[in-house]
C-alpha cells in the first residue's frame, strides 16, 4: 500500500483512465422482484447460520489449537538471557508455531467485540456478518452476467455447508471470503473506471485483508496476474 501511494504521482491525473480498459458489461437495473428475492435469500442464510450458532463448538485458531498440543514449551534456560536464546528460537521455528503468526487485525476485531461481552455469541458476530455480506457481494458480482445467475450464485452461498459453518464460528475464514469477493468487485471497478482512487481502493482492501489472514495473499497474486494478462494481450495503447 505504501508503494502504491508513492507511485500515485506517476499515475494518470484524477478522473483520467489509467487502466488497460475493456468495455465491461454493466449489471441490469435491479427489479423489485430481484430485490425481494435477494432479501429472502439473506433471511434464509441468516436463519441457517443462527440455527447452530449456540450449539457448535467455538474455534479461535491458535487459542484453541495450542492447549491441545501442549506447545510451545520454552526451556528453563530461556530465562537466563542470551544463553537460552538458541533454545527459544528453535522452539518457535517448529511448524506448529505457524499457528502463532496469524496476522493481527482479525484478533484485534474480536478484542473490540469482547469489550462489550466475552460470551461466545458476541465473538461469533464478525463471522456471521461477514458471511451474510459475502452472500450479498456474490449477488452483486454475478448479476453482471444476468439476474438469474446472480440470484443462483447468492442462493448457493446461502446454503453451502462450509459457508454456514464458518459463518457460525469465530475463525476469520468468513471474512476471507468477504474480502476476496469484495476485491474482485473493486478490481472490476478499477478496470472499468481506471481512476487512481479506484485502484487505491483495491490495493487497500488487498493489503488490509492480508493483515487479517495471509490466505488473502493468494487472492492478490491471482488478481495481479489477471491484470498482467490483460495488459499483455491488450491491443489498446492505453
């Protein structure tokens, strides 16, 4: 994101296109039937996720993994200063410690929610809201093809078992889905509009998403590859 801000002065002036642009199809106008159907799908999605939100076990990633495996175990010599540093580094270089290095933003978000209450249903709220928002964004994304495609895609996400499960849990995977879908929408907008502001918004979502979960890096790499491919095959001098 810092690199993007530094290079901003090298982009086209605000309001001018700076993208290898194709004329992307625009979504049709939303009808009252489509709006009512989408609200019904969101209600179904919420009901399916709320059904098991009190009965499913709570998973907090490393907070629940580590007590089960009894690690990490720091050697007593680690308290003796530099002489115990090698043993401490060896312990934290083990593969299980990958569970200790999740990016911090999602845990910070859970911390903010826990200020209100530390009950389980409060900790599940970010995932529930992210899952419902993903259903809505999938509809926004896929209706560019046609209204039935958009509603079918949103309906599939509403009833998909993995989406339901992660929409009930306190893990960040529902948020990963939201950020991934939102980044595709922002990338399409940047390709359509080509403004500096549109590209910066896409970069910001990818970077902040990576700070929530490192899986977003794969999404960003795939999208950058797509932009690179469009640039290579484009016959437009822009």
